[in-house]
C-alpha cells in the first residue's frame, strides 16, 4: 500500500516511469529493511534486554548508514554521469529530506511494534491469572487436610519396624514430597535446588517399584542460585516411568536424566526405553500432564523455551531448553 501510494503521488517528479519505479522501490525496500531490523532484531535483543545504550547506538548507526547508502544509489541513478556528491550546496536539504524522515518513520514502526507486544503481554497476563485462579480452585477442592495427612504419615512411620530402614526412608521421602507440593509450590518461583531435591525424592521412591530399571542422573554443578517455576520438570519424569518397557518382556529398562545450565539457559533432557507405540499409549491415557506443562511453558516462558519430544518403538526422548532470568 505504501509503495503504490508513493508511486501514485510522486511518479510525475521523475524523468520517466521506469526511473520512478526504480527509485521508489529503493526507498520502500530501504525503509522496510530498517523497520524489520528494528522490530525483530534490535528491540528483542537489546531494548527488551534493557541494553539501552547498545540499542540507541545500533539504531542511530543503522539510520545514518542506510540513509547515506540510499542517497548514494539515488544520486547515481538521477545523475548517471558520476557527478553526484554528498557534500555540495544541497547537503543540508538531503539530510532534512532523508535522514530525519527515516528517524521518524522507523520510530513510528517501532512504536507500533511496542504497542502490539504490550497488548499481547497484557492478554497473556490475563490468561495466566485466570488459569492460576482455576488451578487454585481445583487444588482447594481436592486438597486433604494437610495436618491430618502428616499426622497419619507420622503414625505409619512409627508403626514400621526400625529394622526396616528402607521402608522408613521411602515414607520419609514421600512425606517430603507431599510437604513440597502442599506448602512450598505456592510461591510463583522457587529455588532450583528445591525442585531438584523433589525430582530426586520422586526418583528414589520409584526405584523401589522399578527394581529392574537402570536410572542414570547427571546434574551439572551449575544448577544452583536461580529460580524456576515449581513442578515444571516433574511431568516429564513421571511420563518416563509411566511409559517404560513392560517388565515381563525381558528387555532392559533405562532412564537417563541430564540437567545442566549454560549461558543463561538450562537444558533438561530425559530419555527412557519403551515398547510399542508410545504415541498411542499417550493418546489413550489422555496426556493431561504433558498438555498441562506445554500450556504452562507457553504462558510462563513465551519465546523463552524450546521443547522437543521424539519417540519410536524403542525409546522416548524429551529435551527442554529454558532461558532463565
């Protein structure tokens, strides 16, 4: 639309229609490139990252360089004899007609981008608030009295013979997991150390049921001193145990879990052996856990996560990359 309007109102100012088409094409392409570079590179990488000095510097340099390059091209088209010069008596007029309008037009495009992103962010916050309220309501309806539950577990703990340390330890871990779910996950974000501790407790409890399963856990030493949304990783671990190979098949069962942090990004990878068509199994079970965590990732980490799920007849492989603040 801009191209057509520009041509309609200005084509008569040039020596020929072909020259008008060429010059207007250069102007529109030049402007479009600057708008798209600003909106999709400079704003996300620098302005939203609060690198204001770098954003302003790149923005200023881009406008100046693009304006003078466009002037050079147009000058040689209008004056093909090669007599065009930047610094002649009309230098101020060229700056006024080209550089300053570029600042205004590109800034207008950037302002439109910021308004659109702000509207999306507000809508996303509204969705998050609504879903959080619904989740809390469901949780409250299904929640047992925690004091009664912990007292009951404590009573069961002392009923177990002291020589049966394995059973006592399993019940203790289960109690810690329950306490984590009931009390600590009420915060919006929690230390990664607590989430890792919860994952380890869950895996230790599962070891008691999966005696013929080789479980490998590799957690990087850098996984500390930052926060994460609670219960974000556990659905993937639950899913791995749920879809292990059948135990009567004679096949070895393996689960490999890796968790690392590098350059402001955590990488969570879990892979398990399986048997049959895992996709059909997930479809029959409803896949509520995975669907829920995918939705949470979209709401809580928009454009800050990459989730890859691969499956075949022998293994199920999940990898999650998450940018953290």
